[in-house]
C-alpha cells in the first residue's frame, strides 16, 4: 500500500465503532460523515449485518469508522454472527460512538448495552440521534441520566439524517483519537471489494420493497463479476431465500417484482461504481441458511 502524503505532526488516526440498538441511525451517520452511500439504510431494523468500514480523510486526521449491526438479543445463528461483528468492531476500536435515539425516557436496553461496552474500557461518546424528531427540552432527562453514567467522555446530540451536530461530533471523535500515521491511503474511502458493495445494494432494495418476512430470510451472493472491454461490466447475483413460497413472492407475477429490484439496484450500483453495469438476478431456495454455520460462512457472515 502506498501512502500519498507524509503525515503532519500530531496527525490523529484511529478506529471508531458506531454501535447501538438496531435502527437508531448508525449507517445513516456513516454515510453522512463520508458524504457517500457506503452502508445500506432502510426503515427496517437489522438492515446492517456486517461490519462496514468507511474512512474519513481530512486535514490532520484519518478516522476509520466501523458501522455495525445493531446490538440485539440473538434468536438465530445469523443474528449471533451479526452481534459478533459488532463486538469485533468494538474490540478493534479506539473509540465507540454509542448511539441512542432521542426520546424523553431512558431505554433499559440502552443502559444494559452501555454497561457491556463500558467494560471494554474504550473511550465512549454518547450520540443522541434523531434530535430533529423531538423538542430539545425533551432530551434533558436523557442527558442528565447519561451525564452521570460511567465511561462517557461526552454527549453529542445530532440528527444524522438532517446533518445537525455532525461537525461537532466529528471534532469530538478526532479529539479522542491517538496520534499516529494513517493506516490507509489517504485517498481511500473503504477496503470492501466491489462485490460486497454490490450485494449490499441488492439486499437493500429487497429490504425496501418487501414486508417483514422476505428481507430477513434473504441473502445475496455475487456469482460472477466480469469487467468487459468496450462493454458494460457483467454481474450475476443469486438471491437466496429460505422457502419456495418466498421465492415466488420475490419474483412476483411475470417476474415483475424481481425486475423492479434489478432496476433499482442497478441504478445505485452504477452510482457507486461510477460505471455502467449489466445486472442479472436469480432467486434460489436454501432452506434454513440463517441457522447453519456452513452456509453463514459461505455467505460471508462468519470469519
Ligand atoms: N428523523 C430521523 N430519522 C433518521 C435519522 N437517522 C436515521 N434515521 C432513519 O432511521 C432509519 C434507520 O436508519 P439506519 O441508518 O438504517 O439505522 P441503523 O442503526 O444503521 O439500523 P440497523 O442497520 O438496522 O441496525 C432510517 O429510516 C433512517 O432514515 C435522523 O437523524 N432523524
Ligand atoms: Mg445499519
């Protein structure tokens, strides 16, 4: 790896894990920090299943953000793997952004999660997200409670979606990081392969289109990704579901549903990769893939 610039004195660098319950806005925060849609965002909880890395390069700093799956009580093996991914990010991190939602009362699950994170003896910034949804004075009980909690460096209210408080949060994060040399090329935004980004985009479109059952039973596997001279890149992806009935729903009448997913996904893939692609989607059934270690490994959920 080549470093494009010699770092200045007091260059701040480190890993920052973004953790919190499902749906609090962790991926939205990552994307807004990077000004790039790195992580999938939907209204549904448990959208993120992997650790997602996004590198923020700026004058005097390189912040390596690790977006994570939400902290939850696992009920099946995929969820166990998701929780492990969050824990791994915390282990690697110099700083944790512990995110909670702006509400007028304390959620005991947040408190329990925070206690666990605090045991790791990492620096913690408490991020209160979605402040656009509640009047400021409603946050006072929350702030008052967490001000007295152990291990919290500072509390920063933000709206990741509306870009409120993000400069302050970024500055606080940089302040908390150690001095060092950059880990990555200072032009680099991530180290995920394009295949991974593509599979996440397709999965996001499924989360956006379908109700409760299908998204959670779905995973996307890139079978083929071919760069072609003078022609669009060719991508062939398989969407795996758990049951035959789910396959039918996903494909839809005359293939309409699958076609829409393909069109929506392709548009986003082209924006992300900054080139045209040809996307071919297939649907297959793999029973109980979420419960099975071998399939979880095959689909990249286990290390
Ligand atoms: N009003 C409002 N909505 C937000 C804000 N941040 C995120 N959201 C919304 O909250 C929902 C969840 O956002 P995500 O970024 O996917 O949340 P997450 O924590 O990554 O969720 P998981 O990956 O499922 O754990 C989406 O509908 C976002 O648009 C915010 O600051 N204000
Ligand atoms: Mg997420």
